[in-house]
C-alpha cells in the first residue's frame, strides 16, 4: 500500500523549509531510517529519514525549492503501484473537501510551487494565464519569469499590484528587468507577511531595496496602518550614493520621486561576492561561505544596522556562585545534571528581567510589546573547520522563569548537547525574548555582543579570572587604614541594549539586578 512521505514531528508545521538536496530518486528502494533528503530552515540544517520501507514512487519537490507547512514530500510503496491519482486526490482534499469544486476551479488556478506563487504575487503575474512546465502541469518560477517577460509590453496597470503615487514614475518602475526584480526580492518572511496583510512592499521600502526590509519593518507598518497612519518605514541609513548615481532623466522629474535609483542599484552588490579563481593572487585560496555563515552574516548585519546598540560593562564578584556550585555539584550530578555556571547566569538574567520588564520586550513604532514569558536564548558555538570558520546557533529555553536552578541546569545540558549534534527541532530555535552569550568559555574577557532582532538586549559574560580587588571597610572612595587587596574570581558583563527601548539608567538597573543575584547567591 502506498504511504505518504512527510516531515518528522520536529519539522511538522514549519513553513519555509528549503530542500537542500534529495539523496534518493524515483525507483530507489529505501529502508526505515534511511536518509531521504537534507533540509534547511532559517535556523538549522537537518536530515529527514524514511519512516517506512519500500520503493520511491513519487517525489513532489525539487532541490532548492521552498516548502509550505506540512508538505506531501512524495509517495513510497511497491513497484508498479499507481500513485499519481492518489497524490492528486490528497492535494485536492487539502485545498477543498469537495472533489467537484476542485475539478471546476483547477483550470483557472493551476498548481504552482510555493516559490512560483510568491514570485507571481511579487511581480504581479496572474497565474491563471500561466501554462505550467513542471510535473503534472505545475507552474515553476521559470514559468512565472517567462510570463512576466511576455507582459513587458502590456499596459502598466497589468503589472502594478497597487495604485502608484503618480503616473510619471510608473513606466520607470515597470521597466526594471525580470533579473533585476529577482535580485531585489524581500526575504521569504517579509514577503509572506506582506501577502497576508496586503502590504505594498515598495511603499514600505520608501525607495530602499526590498532586500533591506526586515520582518520588524513589516510588523511596524502593519501596526501603523491599524492606527490609521502611513505604512512607510523611515530609511535607516541615509542614501549617500543615490544623488550621484541618479540618471539625468530622473533629475527632470519631481523631487519626491526617489524610487528608480534604489531599484537599479541592487544588481551591483549581488554580483560582487563571487570572486572567480582568476582573481586570486599567489598564495590565496577561495573558500565559499557555508549556509550557517551566510545566515550569521545576514542576521547580524540586519541587527547592527537596524538597532541602535549601546554596551555597558559591569564587573561581578563570582565568589558566592562558585562556592554554591562547589557545594552542590555532586548533588546535581547524582540527579544526572552537570551544574554549570551558565545555569546561574540564566537565573540571574531572570532577576534582571523581572526588575526591568522593558528588557524583555520588542520595539514597534507605536509602542513596546512587553513579554510576560521568559524564553532565554543561549548562544552555542559549533566546532570550527580546518580554516577556523565555525558556526553559531541559539537554542531557546522556553519558559525559563518557571524553572528552578536544577531545571535550568538540566535544560542547559540538554540543548547544548543536542545543538552540537545537530538534533534540535526547528521550534527550539525560535521565540526567544532575551539572549545570553557566554564567550568567557573560550577565554575572552570582554566583547560587544550583537542584539538578536526582535529583542531588547543581549548579555555577554566574560571569563572568570582572579583579579586584584580593593576591599574597603570604610568609605569606598577615601583612603582608609582598613583597606586591603584581595584576589577574587571576577567576571565582566557586557550588556548590549536597544537604545530605543532602554537608556543608560534602565540598562544599568538591569545589570545591577543581575550583579546582585550573582554576588548574593544563597
């Protein structure tokens, strides 16, 4: 009997998963546990095993394709078993319970891949007039691009998804080539939010490249529209190069028309990161970025240029924590838990978040979203390759505020171990409200950590080391006969915070609460 191939529980319900590559093809025989494909989410790469044995009768997606939530990946069964009809029926049941209406509407809305559907919506292409070249007549992204190219000479209204500000700039905007439009695409998350809320991305971008938009720009635009305000998000960086690169024809237009230059600019940086071997000098070697480094680069760049970072430093005496850990480490080990300093740091962060609730929030243009649950992200470094290029993932300990020290320590052990084995579920990498990065484990004394998008701050903790500290029984500033020098285990906290949310005083209040929790541990 034919059996559907679907994602395992850890990827069930996750939208936007990318098929990195199939490891099997139609006709291959598989056993339970055999790896079928490699898949990638926005946070983690994973392998998808077969749950049943048999012959691969059908595969519904191609390498590089973006999948919807709960997709039907394919069919496995016995050789010669008919599956095309069953697959079509399964798809029809997902779209519409009644078979008759599905048969009537199929000619008007041909099946399309998720990439093709989103690209069609972005480029203003009507899928009902597109003939699919994919399996079972499925419309692919190449079909959408071909249809858009065929519509180049059509009236501008056929391409524009929403009313434009004035008739003058419409031809310039629609004259952009299909290749340029494809390069200047917003991220999958941004396009999905825009489609779900009927947001015009060009209007939100206000002349910036669509690729520069983040989901938080869209959330701010949606909130602004709900309040009856314009949905435009102000540019974060002044367009210094636009006036120089502006074509002569544009200078004759009205001053407010500033969208054509940014639309034409993205193709240049798109081609830059591909140095060929011919450009290498003697003694140089080209190493392509892996997907994790690309994700780290994208996320940190977006955060660095969209969040006004400020970092405050606080020295903390760790004597109380280390003594408590020494006294209880064997007790925790008997329960199967390794009591690490990280568990104490997370407990101290919770004290800081409770003292300053704004530190556990998300910024929007209309106000703060205060989070009442504490989901603490914990940065975990992955082993570096032979070139010294490593990776970084941030699993999230959900509802950490409901856990005691033992519970936090057990959660820290669990997520850290599974992170290094690439066994985390996609949902365990999402939903963080605050992040801890313990770079002291690699010997660093101080860094300036980058805030995770959507959070108010990130706490970095340096190495614990003995330092000479002046201990005073009298005035903390004036000389006293009772002063003496002690060598104490000290660490330095580096708290990077969003200056739109917290000021120096409130950020220091958070750090003071963290310091007090660590230095006065009972």
